[in-house]
């Protein structure tokens, strides 16, 4: 997966805390209207749904243009039932996957949006899996890290609290569903012809034999324009009852649902 250009718009905001001074990882999506970057972002999203070769094959078999095929079969449309919700969820999950891969330097398999049965539906399980080796793929180490990321998108909301609370709440469920997601990812990657990535996932299915560190992340995103005085108001970190190894990530920016529609309308190739 190539690094998308929009990643430079994700700006880390140091020193942001909850009302009780509990810290979180906060980022601002500081974007501008830029046709080239929007086009690149749209293509990046589309390639999560299907490969270039699969796109040509699907359009040809259905006797449609590429744009018609994407509109009808692949890309969520805002006028469809759950279409806007699917756009919100997909762009947010892909954004956090990009954040962990291209900013925090984790490996992030891309399976969640691929070849799903309905273009406005989503697979169950952990939203994003990220991992990082201490020494290398061929040398399992107890310091290897696996991160389970639960994403909650509230792109039409200008407040942070509900998205953060929901993300943390559902993140606690990942302890039980992570193993199922790992097995699903391994099989999906293998069917995509990504045997090396599938083998990497298999390493994390051997926790008893080859222990590693597991981290859990509640990842929230909403359209809060700015964080005043570096404080997320209306929520205390202690109220979240975070477990050991559980963290909060929050991304915010203005009018993110409108931004999502601008990007998705360009998913035509």
C-alpha cells in the first residue's frame, strides 16, 4: 500500500488531555481544498475495495464503464440507505490504518473493505489490526507488538465525548474477538495472494508458544474544529476505566462528513 498524499494533513497535537489531565493521543486533520490530493486519496480508498485488475474485469463482465461499475457495485453512494454511514466508517477506518502505518510505522494489513458482500455493509470483528516486530518476521520476540484498534466515527458531530466513550467501550470487546479477526485476516490475505502477510498474521496466532505484547486502542474521530486550551471537555480519563495496555486516539477536523463526500465522489477510477 503506497503512502497517500493526504497523510501530511494529519498533525499531532501534543499535550491534549481530558478534564482530569489524563492524556490521550490527539491529531488534527488540517486539510485544504486540493484537487490532486483529493484524487489521490480517492484512488487510495478505492484500492481497498478491489485491485485495478479486478476493477477492469468486473466492469468488462458487466458491460459497464469503470465509473458505472464502481458506482453500482463497489463505492458507497450517499443517496443509498446506509451509504453515508458506510462512507463515514470506511474513510475513518482507512485513515486510522494509514495513521498507524505511515506515521507510527506499524505494519497494517488491508482486509476490512476488500471484496465484501455488500458495498454498504461492514465485516464484524476488530476494525484494524496493526503489528510491529522487535527483530523481524523470522525472529519472533516477546517484544513484538500487536495492536487491536476499534474505530468510532461521528463525522457529523462537532463534539468528541460520545465518539471517544463508544470507541473505548467497544475496544474492551476486542480481547474476545481478536483471535477470530486474526484468523479471518490470515485466510483473506492468503486468498488475495499475499502469502507473506498471511504468514505474518499466523505468527500472532501463536501467543502461547511465542508470546508477544497486545495493545488495545479506542480510536475516535469527529468534526470538532479545534481543541480549546488542549482539553477535551465533558469527559474524565478515569471515567473510561482504561485497562492496562489500552489507549485512546482521537482525530478531529472541521466538516469531516462534507470532506468524506468530496473524496468519495472522486472514487471513479
